[in-house]
C-alpha cells in the first residue's frame, strides 16, 4: 500500500504523446501506483530540450528510434504526491527535482560511480521509456531530489541541464583561474558559462552567431562575447573549451585556440564526425573528451541554483500548457528570442 497525500489523486491523468514524426496528441492514462522504492510526482514544470525537438521532428536520435508512442520530456520537477513501500527519502508534499535516468545500480559502471555509462539505463523521454510531459510520473526515490523552497518550479526542472554543465566543468577540471571558451550560447552554453564562473573560472569568452543569445551571455557574466559569423576569436588562449554548438566546422577552429595541456569537452550534439586538428592536439597535449549526461551532480546543481550563482529562471522564455506541448517544441523555429520553453502540466 502506498502512503498518499490527503489531496486526492485523480484516477486518470493527461499525457502528451508523440505518435510519430510531428504527431503529438493529448492522451489520457491511469495515474500509476508507486511500487517499492518508487515515488509518484505531480509534475509542475518540464523544460523542453533539443533532444525532445529532435524526436518530434525526426522520430529518432542516432540509434534511439521512436517505435511506439512516446511521452517526451526529461527536465522536470514537481511535488511528491505518494510514496511506495520502503521509501525513506521522500514524503508527500515535498518539492523535488527529478533526475530522469535510473541506472541498474549493480553493473561495473554503476558500482564505480559512473552510472551515466550504465548500459541498462532507463532514461525519461528516450525510447522506449516515457518522460515527463505528463501530469504525474513515477520515479525511483534515489532520483527524486528534494529542493529548497527558494527554488522556483522551473528552476527545479532545469537542474537537469544544469547537471550537464556541472558534469562538463568537472570533466574539464575548471577551477580558480581557468580561462574558458564556451562555443554556442544555447541553454547549455549559457549554463556552462555560469557554472564555469561558479567553479572559479577567471576569464570566460562565449561565441555564437545569434546576437540575441550573445547579449544574454554578456548579461549572465561572460567577459567577452564574439559573433563568429562576423569575426574570429583572437587574443585569447583558453585552457578549457566547453563545446556547446555541435557545429563541426566551428569545433576544429575552437580546438586550435586551446593552450598547452588544455581540456576540450564536447557537449554539443549535431555532427556525427568532426575534423580534429591533430597536430595541435598532439603538440599541446590537449585532452579531448565527450560527455554523456552526468552522475552525482544534483547536490552541486541544487547548491549552485539555490545560492544564485547560476540563474536558471533567466533562461525561461516561454510557458505552455500540456495541451500546447507542440508549441513548446516548435517555438524556437518561429521565435529567435526563444531560449528555454517550459511546459506546465
Ligand atoms: Zn535535455
Ligand atoms: Zn548499471
């Protein structure tokens, strides 16, 4: 038996269902019962992410293919509505940020703390696992992270992309005095900028080709912004490159700027293959790494957002009802000021 909050939980809920390419409909489903160590969360906000847009537009991302109707959304937060047997970490009424992937907890990668690399990860909004474009979701108690009341519902949801920034800065060993180049001022780039600053970076330069986003980067604390459609970055030798553009041609040029023993973290998705300036990477002993999601990042992300060092609310540009989730996925194509559209179920 689950312990329920006195506020009645309805028997059915609305979900937004992706049935095929550009085919998103509102559907009704039974509200699930939490099983052992599971928590039922009433979703209050879900950020839309490039990957959601990708599934909507193309029905796949690389080897992940939508073969059956799928609920999108993996950047979410809400309020605990009920807890299943054995849950000790959460109680009804608690506001939580949802970590959207549940690993197996037992494989070699999980046991060494790299659970983001678990081959049996079940991740929200990634086929065939349903995500959070839904009034309620079930999550494992280990992945329902309590948040302080000073964090907005939207900020609680956006701790997920902040976790991407935290993981990238850890991989890049960003610290006091670091000089950081952030390529691409989308949501992840704008988060990477703020996270690098919070990690102690001294000088941060952000590049993009969209003036509106560069203005936002400057507002959020970049020391310099460069529109690379107009001019190249000069006179700056970063020791860290946080690549958030995913544009193959830009990546090679950015790596060439990195100084000796520098670190390059490839976060942006897009090109399957990139040209690598091998001579530069070899002579300067540059470490080049990818990142896949994150592990053990929520405590840091909560602290960064709660302290105000990272402003997630500034990224939210549009809000939509669950019935208008399609608008949330397409607004970026119509409105160049869109940064992070949020769905409010
Ligand atoms: Zn995302
Ligand atoms: Zn595992």
